[in-house]
């Protein structure tokens, strides 16, 4: 053998050794990625953004695989990565570990379930070779496909599609389409029956688990019934619950992220350290949601409609556009923006000669102090209001200054004639607690002492959905409360009765009363 040939062979051996080392390193990296689904997703997909709450979810899913528990629920707000992590990366990760297992992905509709199944299949086709996962020949159906080791994924809507198909892993991803679906007793009953009679009966004896993610629309929704029937692990039950509300709240127990009350949940598209942006994001979601939707979507805290102070039916019944009534005192009430929200309440109405308060206008909106004071002045001028009520408890001097400034500006700009005097500004000393303020006014509605001179969709929706457990009452409710307190001072006195949810005004309500003798009946005065 020549010297050159010997060197060539040694070079080939060196190359082989280097290749073997690289292959071993690559295999070690691939193995390290299987720590949990989030680690795998971050390692394979450069667009996957890891956040602290996703790490918590990844650890909980890994605990399912270890056998720490076999039932897991995860509640988070929308758009924070839970569905991508749980309904897409988790099944792929599980197949990497157990390629012989079958996985069922279920949702409220076939389209959503099918989309999850196609995404998981895409992961197998793109990344599966690293973990010896290959599509089985002839497995072309997107709804039900298999890999060569025997495992695979079946994607179907809840209520159908699992009969005759065994699974080791059952994923329940948003089993309720929306609030209306969750509030339908028939729909809930059908879902509970399907889960009990069909879904659970398809789980395999050798290895099985159920993982659920959903919006908590109703106390007796899919998650609510499971927890009622089987309980939480910490209470001696079966279900592990990861509850990550948009804003940390001690009412839900220890926060999985260790957040202090009021701290925001991270978001994949907002840097975790940017607390200001995170708070602004969730504040905007709260501002643009009715109270019940905020609790359901963001906080994972379903609120029953019957928990509201008044019913939608009562609010419909107190609409009245035909009864003749003579205004005795016309007023505008303001609740400035603040107190955890940005909607300023600006409500107009009058005390009629029948002794009732009639709500006539709602121009509430998300506004600055300059905007809400201008809106209130315009409304007062348009309705010929004699008085503007402001809340004594919240920046009385600031409110008065803002209103006077806006009135003068509108006169200077010619929108209000200079000879028209500004309405009297009167503070209303409302009870401090949100519930203590609102409940007497709800009682006035029950006693038929408050009527709506039209349909006020946003105002009615707030009254019909606000819960006394919510620390921030909406601006429209507060402003309408101030209006009633101003026009009927007795509503703010005496004991507060926790009335049952009424379905109609009580008979023998306001009746016709003598108009107040000391009130201001009109305001338009010319010089």
C-alpha cells in the first residue's frame, strides 16, 4: 500500500467519525426537543414565540405524558397560543413519543377540527423524519390519517365521528361554538351525552388521557360539568386545571405564573416585559366587550345571565315611546371615564309629570375629559336640559371645570348661541359601592319608576349583563344611576333590598304624582 493510499483511507475514517459525531449530536438535539410540546415547537418552528404561560402549558402537557394525571383543562383568553400548542403541537409531540397511538381531535365544527388535523399532518410531513414518523401509504384522507407505526389522527366535530374509532388521546378544543350554543340547554345536554356515551368509551385501556381547552361560556358548559362531576385534583378530584386569566385575580386561587393581582397575561405578539402594552391590550379587550363576554373570554369565569340585576325581558318591557308625558325637569348625567375603564357615561333624560324618570339619550363612548364634557354640553343644549348631574365621589371640581370650559368653547365657536345660559351643575352623592349604587335603581325599574323612551342597545346590554362581582361597573350604568339619583333623590336613601330577578314591572308603580314645586322646569333664558 502506498503512502498516499494510506493517507486517503485515514481521511475517509476521519470523515466517517466526524459524520457519526454530527449524527449523534443531531439525534441528541432532536431528543432534547422532546422535553415538552413547547420546547419541540420552538426548536422546529422559528416563528413559534415562547412566552411564560406557554411554558406552563407545556409543562402541564408533559405531566400528562408522565402519568401525573390523565385529565387536563386549560383556560386562557383567545389569541395567546393555547390552541396551537394543545391542539396541534401536542398531538405531533405525542406521536413522536408513541407512534403507535391514535389521537382524536374534536371541536364544535368539522372545519376547525379538520384544520387542526391538517396542521398536525403537515408537521409529520415536514419534521417527522427526524423522529422516524412517516405517512402510511394510501393515507390520503385529511380527516383520518395514519403513520407507518400504526398511530394517527382523527379530526371530527363533537357529537359525531368517534364511534368505532379508538383513541389514546382525546383533545376537546372549544366544544361550544359561541355563547348562544353554550346557553342552549338542549345543545349542552347533547354535548354531555356524547362525551359520556361515546367519547369516553373510545379511550384505550393501555394508555389514555383527555385534554380540554375552551372558552368558559356557561357554568354548566363542557368544562363546568366535568369539574362538577369529577372535581379538581387539589380537591381530591380528577382534573388538573391550568387557569390563566387575562388579568390575575386571587378569586381563582394561586396564579400558575405567580402573578400579583392585576398583573397582565403575556401575549405572543407583545414582549413579556412590556407591561404597559400588555395592560393596554387587555384593557382594550375589556372596553370593547360586554361584561359577561369579558368574564367568559378573558377571565375564564362564566357568569349566568340570571346573575344580573335586571333581566332583558324587564328592560324590553320598560321601553315606552307612546305614553304621553310632560317633562318637568330635563337633565344630563355624567360618569367620567376612569376607574379601570375608558368609557365615559353620558345619559340624558327627564322627570315626567307621571313621577317617572324617562331615559331619552345615550351618547356614552370612550372619550377624554374634553370629549365627554363637550358631548354632555351638546346633549344638554339639544334637549334643553336645566341641570347637569356629576358624581360627587369622582373629581367634582375637575368635572365642573371641564363642563364650563366646553360650554364656553361651544359658544365661542358658535355652536351654542351666546345668550343661552349654561345649565346648573349639581353633584350627586351616590353610595360608594358599585352594587350599592346600581341596585336601588334596578329596584326603581322593578317598581316601574324608570322607563326608556326608545331602544338603547348598549345601555340595556350593560344593565342585563353586569355582575355585582365585577369591580368596575360600566359607564352607562353609572351615568344612568346618577340620573335617577338626581331626579329622584329618595332612590338614594333607605335600605337596599336584594330583589329577585324580575320579569315585568310591578303593578302599582309610579302612578301620577304632583310635579316637584322647587325644581327647575326649563332652562332656555335669553338676555
